[in-house]
C-alpha cells in the first residue's frame, strides 16, 4: 500500500480511537502516540509469523484495531469485552501478555532464542517506551543481547513520558538529544550493548518508519530504532496535558471536537462533555450515598502533606506513580525529601531501607500489583533487618477494568508469612489517616493496604488513638455467627447489615483493621460461635481469613469453648479475576453484599 494511503489509514484510525475511547473509556494518550508506528509496522510485517511485543501494553489499542478487533474496542476493559492489554488467550496475534513495565525485551529475547533454528527467520519486535527503560529489567535483557545472531528489532518510543514525566540519567540524555540534535552519546550507549542503532526519527512519519523497519529486518542482528513521538498526538487537550489524559473515563457523549477543529482549542480547554460526564457521575454518586466522597489516593496525599510539614525528617519514595498515588503535591513542595525513582520497584524498596537504616522515617507508596516485583527486597532488605519502613499499598484488591495484570489480589498472601511486621487495612478515610500517623511511630515495618476507588469522608475526621484496635460493628446477646472483616470488605458487611437487618439478630460483625500485628496477640472474642464468616478483598488462599482461622486456633484459650467455629471464607477465588467493574467482579468472586447475605441466610437456616 502506498505511503499516501497509509497516512489516510492512520488518520481514520486516530479519529476512530478518539471517538471510541472518549465515549467508552480506556487508555488514551499513549495510543494516539503510536498510531503511525503501528500502521507502518503492520504494513511491513506479517503479525502471524513475526512476534510483536508491546511493553506495558496500554498502547496496543491501534494494534488490536488493525488485527481484527476494531469492532471490540468499544467494549475494551468492560466485563466480557477485550482486555486493555495484550493477552495471549484473546488473540494469537498477541504473542505475549503484558501489563507491567520493562518486560518486553526479555520476552523478545526469549522468542528470538526459540525461533533461531527455524528455516524462515521471521524478525521479532519489541516496542518499549523511554519510561519503561527506567526499569532495571530492561537493562538485564540488553546485557544479554550482545552475541545474539537473530533479527530482533527494539523500537524505542521516546515521548519523555510514562504516566508522569520520566526521571533519571537516561531521560536527561534523551532530552538533551532532542534539544541539541546530537545523537552520538545515545548511539554509543546502545551500541555498547550490541545494538545497531538507527535514529532518532520522527515517529509520526510513516514513510521514514517503513524505510527504517525494512532496513532493520534485513540483518541477523539486534537493531534499536529510536523514534520520537508525542503522547496524545492529534488531540490537543491530550498533547497539552499528557498525564491527565493518560486514561479517559467513560462519559455521556453529547459533542466533542473532531481533529480538524483542534487548532482552535486553548491550552487548558477540555471537551465540554468530558467535564459534564464527570459531574453527572459525581452527582449520581452523591445522590445515592448522600455523603461527600474522596479518592483513597487523595486521602493518602493530603495526609502525607500534613506529615511532611510537621516532620522535617520524613522522606517519601514512589516508583513512577506520583500523580496517581497522591504523592505529587508533596513531591512538588518538598522535592529534596520526596522522590520519584522511575519504574524501579526493587530499587525503591532498598532505597527506602537505606533511608530507614540511616535514621530517617520513610514512606513508600506503591501499587499492590507492583509490590510483587520487589518481594525479595521487602524480605531481605527491610523485614529481615527489621527496618521501620512504612509501605502504603495502593490499589489493593480488585481494581476493575485494568484486569488481572493490575488486580492487587496477592499482597496479603505473600506478606502474612513474614515475621515482625504489622499489616493494616482501613475501611474509612479516618482510619487511613490515623494508620499513617501511627505507623511512623513504630520501630518495625508496617504495611497499610487500601483499595482503588472512593471512601466516604467522615464529618469529624479526627485521628484515632489506636487505629489497630478491632471495631465492633454490630453485636447480639446470643450470637451464633461471627462475621470477621477487614479493609473495604467491612463496608460490604455494613451494607449487608443495612439491607437485611433482621438477619443479624444472632450475628456479631467485627472489623479487624490489623490483619497482623507485630507486637500484640490478636483480639479474639470470647464467645461460642457456631460459624465464622471471614470477608476480604484479596486472595482467600493465604489471606486474611485463613490467617484469622490460624490465629483463632493458636490463641483462643477460652475454657468455655467446646470447639472452634466452622470457618467460611469469602474473597478472591483460586484464579485470576478478569476485567470489569469492581462491583461486577465482587459479585463474580462471591463477596458482594448479596453473596454475604446468601451465605449468612444459609448458615442461619442450618444452625
């Protein structure tokens, strides 16, 4: 197909994605930045024979649209819709599933090894952003490419952005390169790793991209093609505010600007209906609940700012998520004490361990799904040395539309076996604030997990004197059943109580904010329950419920107890939950309000 026709394809694709994502939600700016690259790449290769691996993968929408899934983009990330990331089970053209950063080069190297003895040596492609190159795993892969005798093409998509602006030495070199147009230093850097370096090129010039790709695939050597792109290309609000437009929420579409009218828009002007949609959503939420709501990450951010103001010794660390985790206001106000270390979770944890060992207080904010990447550092560098690092674990539990690569299902399961730590799980904003204050007073590691989403703001948001103390939500004079909850599962139990109060006449409901306490024996009610229902927003296997049962059997020495209650665990089942709304997924996993009531009713009937 002539280049002129491919340019028209790219324009149509951009218009399609702008319309579809703005109306239905999804990752936005990153996809607009790789449209020309995707069109050029697929015009030069056969994706059925040449593996294409997208690092992180949130920029794979154009690739999905051009590989037979265009009609499904409108349902992307919805329950029963396609994934927002590459997924092997979704299409044979998704050669490798991604979702986390800095994995594509290692996977591509593996494909090259697996295919090297094939008679037809089809090239392997890895598309990685400059943000993902802040992750150490990418360098581990590059360190092993020097002797590769296979056509492996790495495309460096240099847009100066992850979700937030990039940090670190490589980013500075790339910025200077773009400014001074002197590629020699960057060329020497990648050639040192064994690449044939080409670039930098305009990543939106399809003709140049086609020519470069053709040259790169003609040799049995690893090539690195360096392209410079604009995140949000072709939609001015996204170009101007790239962090804000990383992802677009669903909204009721009345009108929105077409690409040909974008030149007349001002710098801070967003599509009218985007704001209207958010306002309508907020109004619906407040009408239903009648209480003002706050995002959990904003509660964290506001509390952190308070703590930083009052404690000059406090330090903070986040691996490339300052705006989305709520740390950005504190980082901007105190840049000498709060650090975005890039996509380097392992480094972030050991860096914090060093700060703590040096006598300073430190808070690490990290998503539950990314905490998995630093497990060895948590054990070896923090917990084994009993260093008082405070971990604020955002997006714990089910996160919704981002699906299995981003659910925070496993943090309790992999943290609970570790000695000498405290794990806390709030269900209210006042608890999170109080826990952060409390944690900084401790002399051992503390982990505070909280979910994605919103929480009611308490009218009197005072600090709790002991935020680890169990809270009795409801109790009866002669209970048969104990409902034991933690985190946002407590709110689900409360909602069940409010929906069917008559079922709770023989039921105690207790919220346990401390899943595990390093220095205290767990509180266990001294009553003869027949059954205990545990509810959690996390994996049942190895989670809160099973640890509560273990604690009960170990610590409950009530002489009047003839036997332990029979335990029933509600939470995330033994699989990877799919994508969908959080409410839909809670129902699927069997710990939503109706599932709680069903289980309770069954036990009461049989008691």
